[in-house]
């Protein structure tokens, strides 16, 4: 396995492939995404350790969606059991994925702890435990500082874990090494990932504009509220579908490893 550096325009290819693959299996990918969300939500409801457990499951659950995308690219219908692919890959890789999940949970909770230094834990409690956000709360300078600190700190954390689950599962890389390789791949392909992220923001904003215009044309202000929620969920599902392609094109299998699907950077 070696790093593959792609041009910035590949970010747009990843977005198009995500939308195209989702369109090929819309029912399967939508259903799996809702199962993904339900699994994490149910885990978070457990008392005391629920939030930490949901965080620890996130890398394995994301890998499940990537495996589903891989199946869809082969023209296959991904079954629900594919979501637990990370726990069906042998004892050694299951342990590695569990370690990776624990590292992610620790990293995220540490991030929240740092944000608590700004507002006494108000933002962290709202994010991890839940609750009602108020206008007065959002206007507080300390709350805003905690929110921005969390967002800034989450960027390096997300880059560390962006490719890590796939590296552990498909290439047998150890958890710590997978974090290093993920960070390096994201650094080398940061331009493509930036285009990828901006393109998805553009998709979301474009959908919101279309819904708003339809709401005005229909003379029904509530239409935008009712329509945007399911549309947003579908866009997020397509986004998760596209993550697989960012991994596939960032690494190339060496001669002693089974080849992945052909990179799509030339499309």
C-alpha cells in the first residue's frame, strides 16, 4: 500500500461518484444510513457511558458504510449485515478497530474538555448529553468561543481518522500507524479534500435555494421547513457514500496486496 497524490479537481470527481453510486442503490444506501444513525443514537442513550460508546463505534460504523459503497460500485445490493463488516474481519482486526474506536472517543472527549475551558462545559454538555439550545445561549461570547474552539480542534482529529478505519480493515494497518498514514494522505491531498468539502457545501446550499424558491412560488412558507429536512438527510447519506472514493483514490495497493477498485481520478 502506497500513497497516491491526486489533483485538486479529483474532489469534484469524488462528489459525483458519491451521488452516482447513491443513485444506483438509493433504497439500500438510504436504509443503511438510517441504520447507521439509529445504531449510534441507541448507543448514546445508554446511561453514563452512552456518549463514549457511540463515539467509539463511529469508526467501525463509518467503515460499514464504506464497505456498502464498495459493494454498490460492483453492482451488488449491500445488505444490512455489511454495517458490521468491521466486526467480521477476524479477531486481530476486530481488536484493532476497537482500539481505533477507543482512540477516537478519547480524542473527541479531550476536545470537548478543552472547549469546556471557555464556557464551563456548557457547549460540551449540550453536544454530548443533549438539551435545548436557546438564543441567549448562542449570543454568549463564552459559548461561541467554545463552539469555535471545538470546530478548529475537530479538523485535525477528523484528518487523523478520515482514512484510518479503512486502512485497518482493508490493509491490516495497526491503529496508531493508520492514524499517521491517514493524516499524511489528507495532508498530501488536502487540495482535493478541500474541493470535496466545498462542493458538498455547494450541493447543500443549492438544494436549500431550490427549496426556498419552490416555497415562494407555492406561497407556502412551511414547505421549506417540511421539505428541507428529508432532503438534508439524503444529502448527508450521499456524502457518506462518497467517503469511500476519497480513500480508494488516496492509496494504491502494492503487488503483495489484493488490488482495490480502479481509481476514478481520470473520470
